[in-house]
């Protein structure tokens, strides 16, 4: 991705904050007329489509007025989606009430079970230290320091 002037980040942050969300990623990719200014939004709760649309319209207007990016580009505003990997407290808090699968750092169980370092369950809560899952009728606390990767388990 191409480096952007800091003013672009400031504009995007201000517009996103006005809609109650924040900019997770911002970047310019491609070359010539095929360049895309990509803005990925995030929040504690899922970001609704009307919020994405509002940010897109307001940011487009702000970018047209300030003109901080030379040349032409297409503005693309989106959210991370369900396939986004989960690592942090914030990532897991956003998934409260949803089923996730976590691969934990550590060795397999003595019986050779390769899934021993994995756990799947519904996110109950997450703090700066761990994520708490409801799994098989009990709560499991997984320290964030042990999380190699997590992902949402899709219902289909």
C-alpha cells in the first residue's frame, strides 16, 4: 500500500468518530486510475450498513473539499467482516454471544489429540487478560497471551 498524508488519517478519523465508529485500517493501493483508497471501520458493536454508507458519503465530501490525495482514486469503505482473525480483547468483546474457535499456544494433550490446544465456544466476555467462553456447559478462561488465532464459527 502507498503511504498517505497524515491529513487523510485525520479526516477519516474525524468523519468516522462522527458516526460512532473508528478507522481500523486506511490505505491506498493500486496504480494510476485503478487506485483505491480503502477505509475499514470498526466499533465495539457490529457496524451497520447505514453507518458505512454515511461514513462513505461524508468522507467522500471531506476528501473532495480538502483534496489531500493527488490524482484519481476510488473510495472504498467497509468493515472487517466475519473472516477477520480475532486476537485482542476488543476483537473478542465484539463477538460476545457468538461462537468462536480459538487455537491456543501449547502442546497437544498426552493422548496425542491434535485438537487439545483448541477450544470452541460462545464468547461470554473478554478483558485485558483473557477471553471467557461458554463451552460444553462450563466457562473456559483462555488467556489472551495463549491465543494463536481465533475466528468466528459460521452457523452454516
